[in-house]
């Protein structure tokens, strides 16, 4: 079962990439983002994409320029996540046939992203908007728009976000921090999956 949860592996190193990626897929999380401000992120993405690219959607976060989109595509990444709404990045992502998830916080940014061809929207920072902010924005978004809450959304409040119409989530430090053992990542991933499954019952 595929769940709309993106694992944000900020700080991941290439040495950790293979084992952590496999652990996440086994736990039920098959969308993986390596932020580009991590150590040697393109190599980590290449390793994970080569290892489990047939079982999971792998790509990059903190993508700020079209050149970065191209670099991610060259190593096998298929997912582009940004903290902001940059039309040139979205259009380049679409041109390469990758999934585009730009960061938005306002209706203006949301519509700009959708008009540029975004796959879905990353509501960021979720902690500032809150579930009520998403619910208000949902009233004016086109039907079927996918919105993932990132930052301030996690196992402790999945239910509130789901009730406010969140389609999915990006989970960072609650799932992975640099230096964390594979066993700890596995335990956290299983807890997050269980909490998500409970919230969407």
C-alpha cells in the first residue's frame, strides 16, 4: 500500500542512502526526498534511485533552480520539491517529466504553481498555516488539487490535518536526523505509518 507521505532525509550521506531507503520502503514509505543542502545529495539520490527506484518515488528537496532540476533528473530522480514557488523550476520539472511539488503559503502562490504545471502543492510552513489555514484555502482551490502539509504536521496531529483536507504529508526530523541508526529510522517510520493509517480510517 502506497501512502502519501514524503520522507525528507535532510543531512543524509551517501553511505546511509541505501540502507535508509530500503528501510523506509519496508516500513511502507515509498516517497523519498533528499534535500539538496545535504552532503553530496545527488550521489545519495543516485544510490537510492538505482537501488529501489522501481519500488519508490525518489528525488530532491530544496530545489531552487532549473539547473538543479536537470542535475536531479540526470541521476535518476523523479521528484522535485521546493520550499518556494518558482515558475521556472516548475516548468523545467514538467519539461523533464518529473513530479513537481513547489512550496506555497498563499492562494496567489497556489494558483501560480498550478498554472505552471505543478503536480501538487506543498503547504509550507504548515505550522504557520495550521489545519484551519488549509481548510480555508481548500475552498478556492480547483477540485482535485493535491496538497501536502509540511512543517508542523506529524503523527501527533495527522487526524487534524486529514480532517482539514490534507492529501498527504512531508515528514522530516520526526522520521530522520543525521546519524540516526537504521533501526531508529525503521521504528519511527513504522510509528508514522501506523499513525497515518489510523488518521485516515
